[in-house]
């Protein structure tokens, strides 16, 4: 299932801000999950309630609110002085797996 199909499915439940399907970096094939950012909490809750367990192409969707990325221990050093890896967060994302 690609971004366009997910957008179309989730737009039936409310406004969609963005859709990202996670892909294998080597093959470009879908890894079976993605993230959909809805325009409001109400739309997100409706999508979760109505699409969790919904069957698409013989596979059931699992739709829930995305959890924050887990912190990793240690630090990343690059050359003299090193540096720290990390990423920012933000937005209300919802995880969809198939």
C-alpha cells in the first residue's frame, strides 16, 4: 500500500496533513508500516476508532497513536570533539501497520 492509497483511505475520516510509508533503503519496498499526520485530534481519534482492524487487500490494519522515539544510550562521536546524534520531534503522528 502506498502513500496515495493511505491518504485516500484516511481522508475519509478527516483532514490529512502528511503520509509517509516506510521503505527498505536497498529495495525501495514498503516495510509494512507508515505514519499519517491528521489535521486534528478529532480526525485522528476517528481514524483510529474506525480503521483499526480494517481489512485492506486481505490484511488488517493496525492503527494507533505513534509513540515517541525511544532514547538510545551512549553518544555518537565523529572525529576530534565528537558530536551528538539525535532528532527533534513534534506533531501528532499516527502509526498504521499492514
